[in-house]
């Protein structure tokens, strides 16, 4: 990863398709909150991480509505 990619928010990670550090942190947090730690994996693509984040957010919102 180039210095510029590190300096400007991990652009190289996005180009490679891997989830960003921010996505990883958010996904891990939501997975723990939803009691589904198996939803977190280190090797997810950015798109898969976004899908899982959205699904977990929806599930948590549904649970909070009761």
C-alpha cells in the first residue's frame, strides 16, 4: 500500500475490494450488538461488509421496535 493510500483513508483497500477499517469496526460492533459474532469476518469485500452492516442495522432496529 502506498504512503498516499495510507494517508488518504485507505484508498488502496477499496481498490482491492477489501473492507475498510471503518467498515470492519462498524461490522464488529453491530455483530456483537445483535449477538451474531459470526457475521464478522476479516476477509470480507467492501460490498459484502456493507450488505452485512445494512442487514444488522435493520435487524437491530426491528428488535428495538418491540
